[in-house]
C-alpha cells in the first residue's frame, strides 16, 4: 500500500506539480521522467527483497508484487483509473487465486521419508552421495542410529524434498540397491521386494 500511495503521489507531482514553472517562456517539462525513476527505484527495492538460501530463491513474488503495485500507483497518479482497477483485479487473481494451485503442486512434491536398516557402518554420507549422484542434493535429512536390540544393524532415516513420484521411486530403488541395506520402509509401508 505504501508503494502504491508513494508512486501515485510521485506521478501526480510529476504531471501537475510544476504547472507554475510552465508559465515561463521556453520551459518544457517531461512528466514521464519521475515515473521512470519510480520504475528503477522500485526495481532496486524489489531486488532487496529477494533472498537466496542454498538452492532456494525466496522473495520473487514479493518483488514482482512491489513492481506491479508501483505501476498501479503510477496509473492512478496519471489519471488512468480504469487501467489501474483492471490491473489490481488481475494482480489479486494471480496472487490469491493461483495460491491453491501452487499449494497443490508443492504438496505433490513434498518431503518424503524413508526408513532403512543396514549393516553397521555400511551407510555413510559418502556412500549415499556416491550412490545417488546428483540426486544427493535432494536429501534434506540423513540420520544414522545404532539399533540397541540388534548389534550389527544401523537404522537410517532419510527425508527427500522436491521430488516427483517417478523421481522418488527411482531414488528408492537406488537406495535399495546399496550393499548392506537390509530393509527399506517407504511412507510407513515396508518394501516387500526387500523382505
């Protein structure tokens, strides 16, 4: 809201704020100059809202929203009320209406868990990285615990994220093929092929 009000005021000042200066001969003003400065300034502000955490980029929607709201403010300040209303409706549909679709998409690619039992010492981070190759970056959790009841067995918890069903199945098969893996449980159901 602040971005919209600010850009509206800047556009009004740019278009109408220098009318007294136009009364002098040989004076010409270009009202688009301040609007251009708003566009670049909001781009800088939006860039500050973008964060990179590992391989995940956050803040792109916020940056794009700031830029769109500034454009709406410029339209209102320039007197283009219908265009501003239409753009606002479209922006709201994009931000609010597409959110359920986005959630559905990410739920289908949500974190998935695996429980493995393996011979003691056979499953390490290095073995996991060698077996999975480039997919090892999809592993968000890797915990090895010694089984107290069985002396020669480790219990391994693995959580994977950002994977489709097909990718998860291929990853599961790679894990099941690792030497020393005895059992593999996916989503609470034992893998019958390993039993």
